């Protein structure tokens, strides 16, 4: 049994008709929905799904970004030009419209939405990886490795990947929140997770939108959970970016509380 299922007080998919649309009480802390299911249990299971989809799709983002951006930035030449024109063409389409089109073809499901969001988000992220790889190629240690005849794989593992780790961590930490919002948007529009799987976006679309006037809490709590989660992840990504920024290194960014030592004037 998963930790979310252990924390949830009730089964997220079972309810009693006589308990439908009840307000918050000792038995149901956040009340029940339109079919008598415990709303807190569904929010907890929805949190597990949102975080799982966000982390898995973001890992796939990095893999796709490394395959496209890392390869084209390292090889250069025509391969880089053709790949970047493909990235330009991909980014020219509206993101949500492109996701809706792909999801209508792939179908609804957890695996489908992870793959679609992972690949679709990894293509624009390849620009960041490509720029970082091109920056590494201009350093003296990379040129020295090339001059000594080091193998390509050795150069990538020892010189390229360690020096682009900071941008990769920043991309990962920032993209998690974007992926969660994208999953919620697709579920809200009916192209995300199936109806029997609770997700915050699906809860906003179904019971939240249908019974908003009768019970505003059905729309308030999923929206509040989305807001707090994405806001916290964006703050975390911003902090990681500042901590790993070489221009702020030494003062630990604006979160390290580093103090500059005052320089006293020399008295003769």
C-alpha cells in the first residue's frame, strides 16, 4: 500500500449516497463530494499523482533535452542547424493546443501523459542544454582534451556533463511546477487522466465546476493545493538557481546571508 493510501482516512473511490455533499465534520474533515466520497482522501491521492507525474515527466524532460541539446551542441555544424530549426518549428506552435492534439491521439492515462509532457517539455529545454554545452566547448580544458586526442565519450563524461550539472538541476527544479500545471490543465479539459483517477485538475473540472455554487469548497481546495504546490516548487527552483549561479557563488545567492567584509582605509 502506498504512503498516500495509508495517510488517506478513506478509500478515495468509495462513498455512500446518504453522505453526499456533506460539509466538513469530524468524520470528514473537508466534507464529501457529490457521490459521498471523502474529499480529503481524494485530495491526498491527487497530490501523489500530481507529484509523480511532475517528477517523472521532468526526468524525461532532462533526458530529451540532453539527447537533443547535448548532442547538437557537442557536434555542431549542420546537425546543430537542422536540429535547432526543428526546435524553432516545435516552439512556434501554441503549447496547450499541441498537447491537446497529441493527447487526443495517444489517449488518456498516467503513462501517456508522462511521456507526452516529458517529450514536449524536453524539446524547448534542449536550448538551455545546448547553450551550456557550447559554453563548455570554449573553455581551455575542453580544447586541451581535444588536442590530446581524448575519446568523445571520455570528453563527454569527464568534461561536459559535470560542468552542465548546474543548468540541468535548475531546469529540473523549475520544470516540475510547469509540468504539474500542464497536467492539471489537460485533466481539466478532459484530455488528461481518466475520470476514475483523482487529480486536482480533474476535480476542478468535474465536481468543482458542476457544484461550485452549491459547495464552493469542491473547487476551492484543489485550486488551493495547486497554487501552494506550484508556488513552493517555483520558490525552490529560484533558490537553486541563485545558489548555483557562479556570479553569486561565495555569497550563496540571496539565501546564504553572505556578508561582505568591509575594507578599512589605510592610514599612513
